[in-house]
């Protein structure tokens, strides 16, 4: 499978380059980044041996015969890049955030028409995706849930997007099973605010710790026991396993898919089928 | 649903009595325990208000019109109790361990013939069951796995049965997905034995700590991240949620089923179906 | 050393009885509990072999020649019991809560006059005491701190007393070292309240989880790293190691001491001295 | 305080440069690295604004009037660099490993003679140093201990040096308090080797996980409770807080000191004194 990387000089882009280089079944065929145009890639980034020269021209993706383009650029560039991919029937994996609903809708139509696929995901960290999935599955069996996310102390917002999504999914799964999380209210607050926030009975707590990276823990309790599901992300390379799943799976997508959850769900199903045989 | 408890005076049995009393849809109709025959239950165990007198006679189960009998006795008693249930078409939930494969086979036939169901499980801790299930599902997506179990320091054996089963299931799931856990060997041992044991590349470590109860952690790692699934069991009441699932679900079982995993799997499937609608 | 237990029939009292019975250097000589007066102790509590009959009369403490009386009763009884001990020169270890400052002041004078000692502590859990001590010592070296306490879901108040004390001590230690905890404020709250409460820059978060017992974690972070100190209390026997330290150490106390921290501090100092030699 | 950095172009050296630049009371006056000689530092490393040109000549340290030289080079270079510092009365902080006992002895004499100080440390991670200190202090109060270290799966040796040192210090502290760790032996091994290694009754377990960095947990248990002390190191910048403590404290050292433990101990003592006043 031939892969092009758009935004190859950025932090995420160069991580993708390195990840693809380590996979025997993937061939890196094009690097695009206007800021590094004409530079031999390994010199620019201090990476050994791609042998590729960075191009400033999107047409390089087409010339190289790439099957899949991976885009980690910015919203404006990504929109243009994806229109180009759709027009030329090249599948795309997109980690760039900030595309509008309108743009996503348009791209869906264009990719549908082209017969190629496109996966847009805000979070490629496979561990985080599984954490949410498992927490959702476990919800019907537990009486209490608390989501605790911990990030570095310079994070501007709280809670993290993952924590909020996790809490919502847990709550919805509980309701779908005919239940609800209805914790006993604290009767006496010695200190206001210590119980954090709540999404339909699912507690959320945001910790900000100098030195930490990105961590989340879901604690679920019922009679005599607790189940804890924790994801620790140590650096941005944590996105790579999910990006590789998307690269290998995007050929099965028609139009635009949000998230890699469906690909993972299919992998689960094929596992169950194997076991059933 | 009418429930009888066999071995009602034992530690597990009396926990079952208390758990059943708290469920509005379950009615406690018979308590059997030869050691407490004729005693008003609440007096004997210091529990408030069952209003029931303990019987030493198994026939009480039949007289009371019980739909389900829960057995936490010993292997010899359980075998007799279950033959009685099968003959009389009463479903059974069994936490007693030590029944032989031959006995289980015979009971399976008898329950098949009677049209009633029987669930025999060594572990009713729902959190432990989910931990194993999730670790198995996650296996294909990770490169390294270590299972760490921690129990009180008087536990006679190591590793725990749950840890060994977990490791085997993780390994099998990895192989089923076309992979294998093949950790890099440690090149230099400053101290022999520190890497613990291994089941097909899945590490197992047993900790023994005064004060601890029963705890297990599965740590799985891949590029830039780790996923940790942890179960903490704080006391024997941790079995109760699983026993209640079995009581409510045993009517769907024909013959003898080992473990509550299939009931839980069905609950997962009905959740997926609900979501798909 | 001869030990009397006041409130021997209560939950804490009977735990003390069992703990004392297991220590070769401690001799159990008197059990007082008006509610169990005249009953052979082991029959009443289902405990093997104390050979003692419970007395309803406080004078039994004196008659038995006890060196130390351990009191886990209620505030009214404890006050009377301690006056009796002080008058008779018997040292006391007290876990009963609710004595007023005035009562404590009076008892201090009476114990001073008698030449005996009295230790009153709200928390004998040695692990919790060490957690607070270590967190305090570590405070000057870290930039961010969060205290997360987790208790069963029926706890009526929040935060726990231990969590509040921990946060205050951490904050004071930081100030004493010439610093202060001043976390960057969260700029954007997607959900209000998720950052919990704060005591002078030390975050506090209270989790309430069915099945949990009493747990607390202090997470401290600085450049590139975090230090986590966690205490898990699994049942009320967690108080016993601290009670035993108090029983053995109360002879060195004159008057009334609050907490076992000073005894532990002395043990630390003797350790340092040993090492220095 | 004026600081020179030797090996300024290396991974650790450039981390030191960045750390020193952020401290208002420290002035970066010299950068030495033969491999980057003559290059303006910020251009070479992509760091903003030191305004300094890297020198290939050790004499630059003297010319710049540095009070302290920080050395992260290699054993051969460090030996020469430290002889130069000792001869010129410049204090030194050394993170370079591999100096022989003979060399350290000689350097101790030379620094003693010069009136300057030198701190050589294998581990500047303040969190790891505190973890060891606290585990040692806690040892007398607990009955069981297990040390679990987790590192990335390419680590060549096991256990980590920190884990081994931790176990030895815990064991020595227990013995110094008149006790010993003597865990009950496991009676039945379902799988050989699962209990890991042991240093005088302190268990050691090494986990190797793809994606992990450097983590260690000390779990200590006694009746009804456990105390866990955990250090997570997320990247090499975790050394910087300890390096800064050493830079600021080296002026109080005469001759050569191994480790920053003594400086930290002094900080603890001054805290106690402050509290006592």
C-alpha cells in the first residue's frame, strides 16, 4: 500500500513518516509540505534514510501513485487537500481538526462520488478508543462511575474532550440498558465543589499536574468491587497505531467516516466470528 | 421469581440471603442448612427480618415453590442438591467448587432432560469477568502485556486462577487475530527471576501483601501509550452482582452452563442491537 | 504489658481484642462493656479463647492491674472512663471521637497530675498517617498537587477529614519552604466544577463509589515526572497497627497527646540516629 | 550564580541549558561542546535566544567566571573536565556515569584541596529519590513489601538500578528497626517464577511494556491496609529539578558527594526546624 504524508514537516506529520517507515506492508511514496519544499527529508528532520525530497506541490500525491494520503496540516489546507484527494480517487486519513460540519458534509459527497474513502478522527489513540468502548460496555453492570482525567498544567480547557465523550457514552449506555446513574447526594459539604462535575450521574474530575502528559481513568463500582480502566498517553506517537489501522482500513470505507471506531468494531466482530467457528 | 438458598448459614450463603432480600423482583422462599435446622434465620445470623425458619430438609425447596435454588455448600452436598433440583425441574445457580467433570456431565444430562437450567461458576465477580473479556478484546491492538495479581499474604497458591485464565485468554485472542506476544528477551539479569512467569509471551506476576484482599491489573502497551484494566475485590459480597445475574438469567439456560460469561455476552449483544435500532 | 479494653463488645473494641490477643508482649486482662456484662467473651463474639468474662464495671480495670486501657466507646462514656483512668494512674489509648476541647483540656491536667499518659486519636491508620507525613515532606519539591479521596457511596460528607487535613498540611509545608502552590487557572470550562475544590492551591476531589472502602491518593508533579502516594484501607482492622503503637508508646507520654504522629516521629528519629552511628 | 554546561549539545546537556535559562537566579555563562564549536547555540539546537556561542575549549569555563559547571558528557571527558574544575576551584555537578571508584577517590581529594565541591549522581529524578526515602521510612511499619518497576520493552537489563537500590534500602531500614521481611512462602506454584525475585524478603518484579517510559511502584501492606508510593518519569527532563537543587547546593559541599540525598536531607531538617520554632 502506497502512502503520501501531507504536512510531513509538522510534529504529527513527521511522526507519521517514521511510523510508516517501520511497517513492511506500507510504502512511503510522497511527502508534501510547502515549508520544506525541495529539501531532502532526512536532512531536514534529522531522520535516517527516507530518500525522499519534500514537495510543495499537492500534485505529487497523484504523480507518486499513492493509495492513501495522510493529512495532519491545518483546517484550511486540509479542506483543499481533501477536495484534491476526492477528485482524484485517492483515499485519505485525516487527523487535522477544525473542519466545519458543512465542509465534512461536502467532502462526504465528493468521496462517495469518487469511490474512495476518507476517515477523519480527532483521536487516533487506540487505548483511549478502547477505554471508551469498554467503559460503555461495563456501564450496565455498575452502580457508580467516576471519570478522572489528568493532563499537564498548561492545558487551557477542562474537562478534556475525551473525558466528556467518555462520560456521555457511559451515561447513554446505562440508559439504553434500562438503568441510570443516580448517586446518593452528599449530605454535608465541608468544602464546596469537591464532588466535581457530573454528566447524568457520571462524575468528572480534571486534574492538572506539571510533568503529566495525557491520562484518564474510569472507576466503576458495584457491591464489594471496583473496575478501573486507565489510559496513559506518554507522547504524540500514541496516535500512530490508530493512524496505521486507518491507513490499512480506509479502503473499506465509502465516503467519509468519523473516527476509527467502526473499523475497530469490525475487528471485534471478526474476532467473535473466528471464535464461534 | 422465588429463590431458595442452600447452605444458607455459610459465609457465602448468608451473603446471598442478604443480597436477595434487597431485590424487589426476587422473593426469598426457602432457606436450607442442616446445621441451623429449626432456627429462625434472623436470630441465628443477626440479620433483620427474613421471617423464615431454616430447614434441614431439601424437600423444603420443592414445598416452597422455588423457581431457582442457589447452592453454596460443599462438593458432596451440592451434587445431591443438584440431582434433587434436576429431578424436580428446579433451576439452580451453583458457586460450590469441587464437582468433578463426570458429575458435571451427569448433571448436564439430567438438567437437559428436566427442562430446567443450571449455572455453575467458580467466579461470580462481574468486574473480574469483564476485566478478562476486555483484556481479550484489546489483545490484538497491543504489543506487550503483563498481568499483575495481588492477594493477601496467606494465599497458598500462585498465580491466582483468575490471573492464569486471563493470561491464557489474552494469548489465545492475540493468536486468533494473527499475531503473537513476543517480548524482547531481557539481555542482562542483575537479579534472576525478576521478569516473573510467562504464558505464551504474556507476563504474570504474583504479589502477596498483608492487608490486601483480591486485586488484579492487566497492563497492555503499544507505541506511546498503555491501557490498564484493574479489578479490586474488597470482600466476598463482590460475588453478589454476578449471582443475581445468574438467578435472573438461568431460566434461559437448558442443561448445565459453566460460568456467567454467556449471559453477559447476551447482554452485550442486546445492547448493540438496541444501539443499532 | 497488661491491657484492658473498654467497649469490648463494639465493632472497634472487638477488633482491638483480637489484635491484642495476637501480640506476645501484650496481655489482655480486662474486658468492660455494660451491654455484655457477665458473658464469657468468646461465646458472645464468636471469637476463640480469651477465657475472660466481660464486666459491666469500670473498677475491673483497676482490679485486673491493667497498665493501659483502650477506649472505643462513645463520647459520654469515654469521658467518664478517662477520668477514672487518670485518677487511678492508668494510661489510656482513645479512639472514641466527640470529646470537647474543654474535656480534653481537663483530661490533660488530670493525666499530667497522675503521672500517666493518654493518647487520643481520630485516625490510627498508620498508612494514612505516613501518607500525610510524606506528602508534607515532598511538597517543597513539586509544582502541582492534587488530593483524590475515594470512599463508599453512602458516606455522608465530603471531602473526608483525612483529605482536608492532608491538603492543609501540604499547603503549610510549601509555604514554610518559601513557596506556594499557584496552579495556572483553567482558561476555558467546557463543564463547570470539574477542577474540584482547592485549599491554597492544593486540589481536592471526592469520589463516591459503591463497593469502595476508604482510599486516598496524593499526586504531585514537577518537570517530567509525578510522585503518587496512595493509601488503601480495606477494613476497620486498618486501625490496629496504630493502636498497638499507641499501647506500647503511651508510657512515654505525660498528660494528653493528640494523635500518634509524635510517637511515629520519634521512631523516625531513632532510625536516623541508628543510621548515623 | 553563574553556570557553565559541558556537553551542551547532548540530549541531557541541552535539557540542562533550557532548564537553567528558565531560572531567574541562575545565569548561563558558558557552553562547551567540541562537536558544536563556534556555532551560535540557539541555531544549532533550535532553542530560542541564549546569545551564546558554543566553545570547544574547556578554558571557556574559567574565562566566563562560572561558579558551577554541569557535566553530562562521557566518562573519559568528564574525568578531564572535573580535574580542570578542581584545579581551578570551580564546583561541579555531574550526571555522567561510568567514572571508576579510583577516579572518584582522586577527584574527591582534588576537590577537597581546592575548597570547591562536586556532586556526582546517577539519578537526579527528585521523585525517585523521595520514593526511596519514604519507602525506607515506612519499612518498619509494614509487614509485606513488593517493588514493581515498569520500563519500555527495549530496556536491556532487569531489574532497574533504582528498583534494586530501593529494595536494598527498604530491607536495611527494616533490619535497623529490629525487624525483617519474612513473607509466608507460597505453598503451591501453579506456574513457576510468578513470585518474581526477592532481596531479603522484599519482592521485585520487572515489567517491560512498549510505550512506557520509566515507572516504579512500592506497595507496602499491613493489617487492613496498603501504602503505595509510585514514581512516574515521563521524559528526561525529569532529571532537571534535581540538577537545579545540586547547582544551588553544591557550594555547601566540600570534596565529592555522591547523590543529592544529603542536600535533600538538609532541606527536610530545615523544614523540621522551621516547624519547631
